[in-house]
């Protein structure tokens, strides 16, 4: 047909859109281009594969190419879209064989995701130095940390795996000491994973506490947990340089004041300092770009170009608290937005939904969650006057086995009393409690309204006053006293 729905990217947003579109518009073609061979995989599951909790790489796949074919989707792997002509409504596609072809579209979705940034650190061509943002790297790290005679190649049981890269890493002497650069999601999860594989792990964070988006209370308890499990945490300690030519030999660290100490000897380095959106294919089109260089979209995922949509880690969305555009690359955001775009293109307009940065992370036995505007700086920049309280409450009735301290930080706007953010940390089902605060934010609830929520109580699950209610009660008292 002359008006196919063309999708660029075959992961969360792209295949969600294509699948939804195919169900709702069976008479139109849908073509999905993917520059690599991997499709529809669980990026967030890679640290757990490396740790060994996930036994096989295939367990991380949501859809296989044959599954996609059965849905009536024309999936073309090994095809990179390198340019878009919004006037002619065509995309330029390069094949792995070096050929170039043009593909017409009626509607286009850019779902190209993001890629890991390395900052000043060059990991290319350095054995033992990695950034973790794709399945081939996860397979390579898994092979690298195993002793050559103990590596099980069956763990990387997917045909798309770069087998040569895996075999090369599997043949190397296993590392003993690892440096992780960056104390965000990937850094914390990889610290646990590598410790689980028996390595001596050092985690470096440039700022004063781990997991900056979660706030100081969470960062401190997570650091304590990592330390208790044998991970050496270096907060406020920037890594200045990776040392080594052909293979990683160490990391040179500073003290935050420009002074550099002796390098720490390591034989594995993981750089996790952030990601950036993949938007190069739209260069020269005049498309609007927003926060973080991501593609600016409206409530339906439409870009500033006609009949061109964007979703997932390459696109912005509207923040539920501020009402302004924001860029928060997270899994649910991508899946939900892709599904909505697919429905809209099929003729059933569906908003992609607001985002609040709701997230959770695990560090050994410690869980943490965050939502909204947790840090005062971000709240003030958004025009709020933040008031916060951090409380510690039991996760269950005190007499019931398993009760553990749970820290809840709740942030509200002083003038309106509206809840604008919060974080939770503790070892006993703390992370899932963040969903209560996420719902409160989406509903524009005040602290007083949260305090009156009728949350479930039974000794095995919660005390009479859930930790979220305790935090609301204390913060409400502070607001009343102002």
C-alpha cells in the first residue's frame, strides 16, 4: 500500500505501537525497521542476567521475530533509517550490505530509544571496559567475569548474540576487582550483580550521595546496604580517567577539588553516567527538540513534523506535576506511549499519558522508590515552594515478624499543600509503596487528602498507619504550623 505506518525501532515503544496498530487497522501495512538484530528485550533485566538470577538470555526477550511475523508486522532487521524527508514522506534506509533504499510512509513513528553516554571515558577498544545498554554487552560482561573453563555459552542462547565478542571475552582471565563509574540505577544494580559474581566492587559517585533523583535519605540507606554487603562506596569521588591501553588496568580518581590520587587497580570497569536520545535521523528536518535533546511531542506523541510521531527514550512527555515537557527515559513510559501512538495512527486518538518519573531500584535487601519532584532545586525551578518531611515507620505491625524500618520522604508545595514528590526506602516491600504516592501526584492530591486515604491494614502487610500515611500526617502538621 502507499500509506504504510512506518516504525523506526523494534523495542518497547516501536513494537507496542506496531502491534496495537495492526490490531486496530488490519487493512493498512505496518513496516518496522531495526538497525540491529535484537528486538523487544528487557533492558532493565540485564544486571540480573549478569548476576545469574536470570539463567538464560532468552528469558529477557518479550517477542521473537517469528512472533512479530505472526502478528502481521513487516519487520526488517539490519536496516538503519538514516534520514527522513518530511516533505516527500519518505525515509532513507541503509542495509547491512551497504545498499540504500527509500521507503514511503503515510505515518511515521520514531522509536529509536537512547544510547549510553561515556562522558570523558573512552571504552572503545579497551578490554574489560564496558557501558551497559544493549544485550550484546550484557552477554560480553557475563562471559568476561567467568573463568574461561567455567563459562557456560548456553547462557547466551539467542541467535542475535555477537558470538565472536562473547567468545573473545570468555577466553580472558576473569577479573577480581571492578570499578563502577556512576551511582545511578545501573551503577547500583551492577554493584549487586558483580558482588554476586564474587568480585571486589568499588562504586564511584561524583555527587555527595548515590541515586541523586531519589534524594539524600534514599542514597544514604542504599550506600549503607551496599557497604554491609561488601561493596566499597566512594561518594563525592569523581573518576577522572580510565587507566589502561588494550585492557583496563585502573581508574584515576579525584577528591572533588581537582586533586587526583593514586589510581585504583581494577580489571573491570563499568561506566554508567547517563544516556542520550537517538535523534540523528531527524537532523535537517527542523523537528522541535526539547529537554535533553529529545524529540518534542504533544499529548498524542505527535512531533512538530506532519504525520511524524515519537515515543520512548528518544521523546519528551508532559510532567504530571509541572505540566511542562520533560524527558524521563523509563520502561513503562515507552511501552505506554508506543501503544497510544499505534492506536492514534489507526484512527482512535489516545493520549500517551503524563509522566512523573516513578521509579524503583533494588540494592541487595534494600528497596527504594521515587516519584515527582524530590529535590528542592527541581521544585523551586518549577515554581514551587517545597516543604519536606522524612519519617521512619514500621513496614508491618511491630509484633509481626519481618517488620522493618521504612523511610518516607514527602514533599509538598507550601502554598497549595499539594503533594509534588516523594521517595521511600526500606528492606520490606518499600518500593511498591511508591505507587500510592504516584497515584496521589497524578490526582493532584493535597497532603491532607493523602493523610485521609483509606489504605489497607493487616499486621502482615502494614501497621494501622501505613508509612505513607505517617509521612502525610507529619508533613500536614508542618504545613499547618507555618
